[in-house]
């Protein structure tokens, strides 16, 4: 456990995991797969890591997570606030993966989102599918095959993730 994580506390956690969303690059496909999650920040504080659950590692490589302000009305991503890159290995399968970064200030009730991409890895991220009558209220899952921010948003899906702030 790194120093940043030791002084962290979870402020938003979604641990349900009943399906998989793939991120990365299939060798037979010229387009990569991107994934993300939006969330309304439940408290003000310094964010120092975001964790995602890796349900499968098909191909090892580097995965990048970027954090953005997000406009839910227009469904647009702001410029990256911060980010982190990790080398993902097969041993990371069925484990929480922590993307740590220098603490950044988040504001209560503001909407943010994180996106994951890889040019050379292919990993399955844990994801939850909700019942039709109970969409997730804190944000939406996102996936795309383009880095321009276009893609699809889903209220009935959520990545399996933890947002942690400095204690």
C-alpha cells in the first residue's frame, strides 16, 4: 500500500459486480475500447486515488485513467484534471487496481467522471447492471470506441469502483 492510499478514506464506493466491460485494444480491431464512469461528488475534499476492479486481464499492458469535470446536461467531458498510468499484469486479474495521483480538490455535489483507455492492454473491468426500476443515482457508466468523448452513457450500468479522498 502506498503512502497516498494509507491516508485515504472512501467517499463513494460501488462494489456490485455482475458483468464485465472491456477496455483496451483487440489485436484484430483497429479501434480501442474506452470505458468510464461519472459520479456526483458526495463531499468536498482532496481526491488522491480512484480504484477499479479488474475482473479479467486478457492482454498485459499500460492502462491510463484520467479524471474530468463532467457536464451531465450536455454529456460532455471537460479537460483532464489529473491522471495516472499503470502497467497491468495477469496477476491483477480479480483484484482492485488503484490509480494514484497528486491530490486534487473536488467540490461537493459537482459532477466528475473518469475515463480509462489502453493502446496495448485488454482488461475486463467489473461492472454492475441494475434492475430496470432502479437506475444508479450517483452517475452513469460510459463506453466508447473513440477518444473524442463521444460514446454511450448508461444509467442502469456502473463500473465497480471506489473514489477515495485524503483523510
